């Protein structure tokens, strides 16, 4: 989008009204990732009589402008694409396509637990109270509200106020009948103990150790104070370590084992490939199931026909204008995205060859200056997009960041610095893990000037614990 938006603010109202929809449409389409763009175009095709698909020629007559792009368009036969578009390309039955594309809605955690609870062998009264309490179970599968809040909830749902012993009996039954074990626990500790109890029958000796550690030494476990646990519990350090290893079979969130959200497939909007012949990286835009759009010639001639009445002509002309805007916006998106990914391929060639530790700083404002477009346009074009590279699929956003100078390896992005920090921690002696100051010193040895407080921030972002918690005994 070559125009700078600031100028529009000073136009008189009449011009603003005619410009606004075009600018908004271009901005919106620029921001859409491929699956959303396909959906948007599907809606436009349904609502605009003047917009239609340019039907592809017979295969032998197709002129391939960019072989790589064409190969991508054929290969990427995505099930999430619009049925209408799909049928227009490959002649499949649109109804069958539509049915195949209906995502099965997964039952919520509550729905799944209510279904299980309906089979519990308990009295009718407990069954009713249990239904009410299931509504209070959080996403992790825990029942952490107070007894008073539970009583209030049951009263609202059933018009009866249960005694505390009755509530406790219902909770015990929920824990007994609901699966996986650990659901309806009042705390993490209780949930872990319920899970241990379900495993004890298989291997009483080792699971009893796990039970003792969770029941009596949970705080010391979290703080990684293994020698202290060993001396207080009388369990040898090797057995303590074996019990901790076994704890990996337990889950911290039993509810999430049931209600996992389906992750939709990531569909790349662009690709970067290495061309051996030319000895360089080449870039292409993935069009998915989007054949070219065109303005209907039938309606174009009707708009020009002197015989057509004025109201009909105005209606058709509005549709033609809207169709033209959307075609231009889709074209603009493609050109802008390709230009941006080309800069990424040039600037991040070290990353493409050697990995995370070689990402370079690439501020969006620099790209906007190179392309002569507004930085907000770059930001929109990068948002929610994915790129297929020889190293895998990455969010386009990943390639854009500030950075720091390294004496040995030139400019490095913050992501590259984090990658090197992760490598140092992975390689450290776990009996003597490195302090934050020592980590900073190791990076300085690689020519990267970094403060200890920055190490702490990056360590937290990477999910790396402090040195005392990384220590292995």
C-alpha cells in the first residue's frame, strides 16, 4: 500500500468517505492469513454479483508463470479450504467437501464429566448435588472454591442447602467416579495424591515413596532441596531421585487431559526455498485454493448498456467497484507479502543455513523504508502469517526484532542471543549449574555484551529455572 495514511486525515469529508472503504478493505485483507482470506473471498463471491472466479483452463493450456508457486498451489490441498472454491478447481462435489470440512465440536470439560457422572452408583440426591459441583470445576480439573461458595451454588441450582458432611461425601464420590484420576481435587497436592493412589496397586514400593514425598515434602520438592528431603524422610537420595522420575507420570492438570482444544493446522502464506542452480534463496506466495478473481463481463456490459434503467446500472456499478477493490486488495497483499519475504530471505540467510543462533536484527521500520510503505502496512502484512523454509515452518513475525552487536558474529537478534543462552544451559554441568552472572560471562566470551538482569529476563522467557533449581544431585 504505497499511500501514507496521514495525508487522508486532512481531506474534506466527501473524499474521506470515498477513500475510507478502500483503505479499510486493503488493510483488512493485508492482515488475513491464508485460511481467513479464503473464507473472506468465499463471502465476497456469495454477496457480490459482479465478482467471479476466473475458471482455470484445461491443464495442457495452463501457462505457468512461476513454477514454484504453481507447484505449491497444486500440492497444498488443504481440507480447511472453502468447499465452493475447491469444487471450482478440481470438480469435486461441494456438498461432500462441505461435510468433510465440518469440524467436530469437542464436548466441553463439564459436558464430558456430566456424562461420566450420570453412570455413578450414588443416591439420587448426591447425583443432583454432584451435577451442580461439576459446574464449579475449573479448566485444570480442580474444585478450588470454598465450602460456602459450593453451598451457595448448590442452593441456586437445586433449591436445597446441603450439610458439610454431605458435600464432602459428594466430592469423595466425584473423585472416585470421574476420570482421569485427580479430577475434583481441592488442591494440586490432593490431586497428585489421588493419582498416586490409582497407581499404587501396580507398584506399591516405588509409588509409596512418591506418596510420602508429595504428602510431607511438597515445598522442598518444588525448591529442589533433595538432600533435605532425604534426611527428613529417611529415604535414600537415589530413591528420592527415582520417585521424582516416577512423578513425571502424574499430571498437574487432569482436566486438560479431557478438554484439549483442537489445534488447527498451520498453513504457510509464503515459502523460501534454496535454488541449487541459481545458488540463492527464492521466494513464492502460496495461493492455497484461490484461483484468480475477475469482474463479471456480463454485468460489466449491463452497466454500460444504454437500455438498462438507471437504478439497475447504479446497483451493478456499486458491485463492480466493490469487486475491483477486493481484486486490487488481494493483489496488493500478494505483492507486499512477497517483497517482505524477499527481504527476510536476504537478511536471514545465515539463520536459514545455520539455525536460531544466527538470526539477525530486522526492525519493521527498516523494511518499511526499503519498500517505501508505511510501517503499519508491514506490521499488518506480517501478522498471523507463516513461512515454509528449509528449516521448517515459522511465524513470519519471528524474523523481525531488534538486536545487539556481537564482536565475533556481527549483528545478532535478541532471538539469536536467547538461542545461545539456551545452548549454554543445555551444555552446563548440572551438578554445578551456572549462576546468572556466569551465564552473562559465557555470552561475553562469545562477544555478546549483556547485563545480568537481561539474562534473568531471557531465562524466564525461555522457561529456564534459576541455578539452584537446575541442580541435579
